[in-house]
C-alpha cells in the first residue's frame, strides 16, 4: 500500500510540475513571442529547473503545441460542451453563435495567444497548422455534422455553410474587438447572430 501511495504522490507532483511549466511558458510566449522565448526563460518563469522542463517537454515547439491543443480543448468545450449539439437549428445556432462570441470577447489570454500565433505564423507555419488542426477543424467538423443532420434546412454543402458561420463570427470579433472598430462599423452582436441564423433556417420554413 505504501508503494501505491508514493506512486500517487509522484503522479500528483508530476502533474503540478507540468501545470507550472505550462503557466510559465504561456507567460513567456505572451511577453516575448515564440521566437523570443527560450526554455531557460520558461524554466525561470515556472520556478523549476531547466532539466525539469526538458523531462516533460522535448523542445520549445512541443511545448507551444501543447499550449495550442490545451487552449483548443478549453475553447471547444466552452462552446459545445462534451456532447454534439442537438435541437432546433433556430435555437441551437443562436446559442452557439452567442457562446462563441462571448468566449472570444471574454477570454483575454486566448486572444493574446492567438495574436502571438498569427504574428509568428509566417516564420513558423507548422505551428499555425497545429492551430488549424486542433482548434478550427473540430469546430468546422462539428458544425458540418450538425447541419447535415437537419435535411429540412436544404443545405447542399454543410461544410461550406459551417465555414461561413465560423468565418462570420471570427471576422466580427476581429473587426469589432481586436481592431477596435466598434465605432467605425457599429453593430450589435445579437443582430448579427439573428440575421445569420435566419439566413440559414429560412429554407426550412
């Protein structure tokens, strides 16, 4: 029994170290960008040794990828939950659109991290591709499956409509919030979401 307790403590300690490293890494990536961050800086920010960082993460790229995947899971679950969306499209699409925009606006850490990722994508395209695979693709696939499961919508290309949905929300967020365009192109988010939903469900009436 004692051996089991030691193993459990070791596992808990390992998880804590990983959390420290990821927290320190996020701090450094947001401050210095990907190119300006080193494993030495991550170790200092995390309050652990460099050897400890390397015992959990092979290199800086691997560490950055884990952060992307971690943020992607958090964002996906906050919008869709743990089960595929079900229900009337007029209701579900409004709910999903509202949740998505609320998350984009309220999650400053995610927004700051995406700025770093986009800014570094020219020099490190493979990291941007991780974001597409981990964050964007699951959303498109989930929306595509949902739309395809409602033939009454008479959508001939569910994936294209899913991309239009996501693209509309992201564009709105970038213009209104990231680029501070609210006063230049004012529009209430509810109005955008209602109009977008009505365009999609109008064929079902």
